[in-house]
C-alpha cells in the first residue's frame, strides 16, 4: 500500500457516518448499494478500497490489509485464491459486531506502507479480475 492510498482510505472512512457494516456500501437512507453507486455515502473497508482504487488494485490491497489485521500471510495458494480469501477475511472482520469505528481507524492508521509502482488506477489493460469477484 502506498502512503497516498493509505491516506485516501483513512480520509474516506475517518467520519463514522462514512463507514458501514453488513454491506459493501450504503446510500444516505441506509439502503445497500454497490460500492460504485453514485448515491453511496458509506462503505465497508472492501467497498471503500474498490471505490477508491478500482477492483484490481483493491484485490491486491485486501491481501495486505488481511495480513495486517490477522498477522498472517497466505502461503501455498495462488494470487486469485489469496485475494478472494483475504477479501472475505477483511469483510468478516469489518462486519463483526465487535469491530468498532475506533478499531477500524486504529487498524487503518497502522497499516504498513511502501512505494508502489502503478501505471493507472483501476483495472489495467489486459488484466482480469479474479474469479468470484465482481468488477
């Protein structure tokens, strides 16, 4: 995760009103919507990452976030399997009733960062989204 990505993710979810549980995103009336819906006003961690960085990059970030949250790597699985497993683990953590907005911010603010070389946001030309993840 780049410092800029971390800053954007923290900024988006800094206000408790912009974070949700049990859905990837919600509109102002509290209805479940897609992370990409123009009416979305609140996101879970995975929806926020997809909203900000596109699905392809978000999938990579799910692995980093999962490793940070659960202090583990996912050895022995291919990249797509690791991304899907990480996405599910991050969503499960986000949606757990024991997860508070304060804990969310503490975890996001302590995410490790590094320099990331990227050509463009979103899904690069010729790249594919892992099976089981909606673009």
